C-alpha cells in the first residue's frame, strides 16, 4: 500500500518534480490565486451590500467578463506574437494596480456601483490577456508529455484556492469588511512577479512566435483550424453552452446564500469553499490520468449538469454543501479534460490562438450568462436559474456524446 501511495503521488505531482520553472510558477500561484478568490468573493458581497439586487450581481459578472467577449480572440494573436513571460509580468502588475484601486475606494467610503463596475471591467481587461498567456507558459514550462498533468495541477491549485480564499474572505468580511480582501490580493501578486523573475529562459520548451501575424488573419487561421478538428470542435461547443448557463457561480452562490438559504457572509464563504474542496479533489483525480480522455470530459459534464439540477431543489445548508462538493468534483474533471484535449491537439504556432478560443468559450459569453442568471434568479429565484443551467448542460453533452462516440473518436484523433 505504501509503494502504491508513493507511485500515485509521483504520478500526480510529476510536473512539479521534473521542471524547476513550473515549481516556481506553481509556488507563486499558491499565494496569488487564493488572494484572487478573496477578491472575487469580496466584490460580489460588496455589490450585494450596495444594492441588494440579483441583477446588480449579474451586472458585476457582465463587467468582469465583457472584455472576453470583445477582445478574447484578439488576445490569442497577441500571445502568439510576444514573449509570454514578459507579457505575464505586465498583466500581473496591472492586476495589482486594480486591486489597490478597489481597496482605496472601499476604505475611502466612495465605492459605488458604477465605480466598482468600472474597476471590475479593468480587471477583466487585464485577465483577457493574462489567461491565454498562462496557458501558453504552462506548455513552455513542462512540454507536451507533462501538459495533461500540469493542466490538472493548475486546476487543483485554482480550486484549492476556492477553499482557502472564500473561507478567509467570509471571515474577513464578517470581521473587517471587504476592503482588507482587496489589500491582501494586491500584496499576493508579488509572489507571481518574483517567480517569473527567477525563471531560467534556457529551460523553457520552444514555442514558435510569429510577430508578423496580423490580428484578423491570425484569428481567422485559429478559428478555421478549430472548425476542422473533430474533438476540439465538439469540446468548444459544449464548453460554450455549459459555461454560458452554468458557470455563473459568482452570481448564483451569493444569491443561494443570501436569498434562498438566508445565511450571512460566513456561511456564504463555507458554501463557496465546499465547491472549491470538491474541485480540488476532482483536479487531483484528473492529474493521475495518463492522457486527456473524451470519456472523462463527457462524464464530468454529465455529473456537473445533474448537480446543478439538484441545487435547484435545495432549501437547506447541508444539502447545498453536499451538492456543491459534488459539483466541484465534476467541474474539475470536465474543465481540465476539455482544456487538455484542446491544447494538446493544437499546432505549436497556433497554441495561443487556440487557447484564446477555449477561454472565449469558457468565459466569452459570461457577461450574457451573468445577466441571464441574475434575471432568472430575480424572476424565479435560484431554483429556476440552477434548473435551466442543468437542463441546458444535459442537452449539450448528450449531443457531444453522440458526436464523439458515434464516430469512435479518441485522444489520438483529437486534432485530426
């Protein structure tokens, strides 16, 4: 049993053991991503305090993610043209400035909905270039063979922060208010900036850059490839549907806490942390897989949609915690598998653009989805919003299963 445990540990964390640059980046992200989740929770709660309106929380989501809708595909061309590490230094520094501004307006007592929305939109503008850059840098740090493992570990880190960040944010908001969360996040960016500075360029895997690529032509080239590739095409369609109607946790979980379960900020933090704990478990399980699997992708999407339907029927905290835990497990299995299937199949010179397509599918329609989730919650409460999300997800993944397994496609043909 001990030998089996050691073997599983080595398999799960093999990217960290083999690549110094990735260890540095991963360590820096441990601090920074937890701070980011604290800020996300604090932003949603601040909007609830300022307005008490479900639509106002949906509008926050719109402001945060509308840059993905407008510039998501352009960001991929930028990533394919410029040095990825230098790009991330710029985006991380800009994100720190946004957090400082949020802290300043909150402590000064001048935080209003327009001000908060404007700063949330600036943060989203930074993220639209940062996110595909981080995906491309991951490949440069670990290479093709370890990418599936690194993607799953990134997901594990991201979702472990869902446990730590919301729990700390709920405590801090209850004791000191939202402003401290913004301060903590601003300081946390230093860890990533130091990690990027300490990396060794000669240990990066080479990724082809094409500085001469024009924006429109570059977008067209990436989209044309994705349309022709069978598995990436199906994955991107499903991720677009499920993310638009189902990834609105930042809207629905605060409303589930405040309006359906009638609990305060502390319990809200625990509910968010339950989802994060499940997502961490799911990510670590996915990291043990040897290759990206369409079956894992489909299974994760089915479980995710069923859990959303379950949350539509919830009226107690205990049941909500259990379902959010299961939702998190399936979320990680679904999204990590989707990410790896798309990224592993993409040509090296198109990786930034292909990942921008994935991130556009993941978050590009989130502004619309956030407003729709807020409207549904206002009209029929969180039961209606969760119910619509779960039903739409099941329809999309049923189509995907037919497309994938009806044509007997597997990982080897992902980019055919």
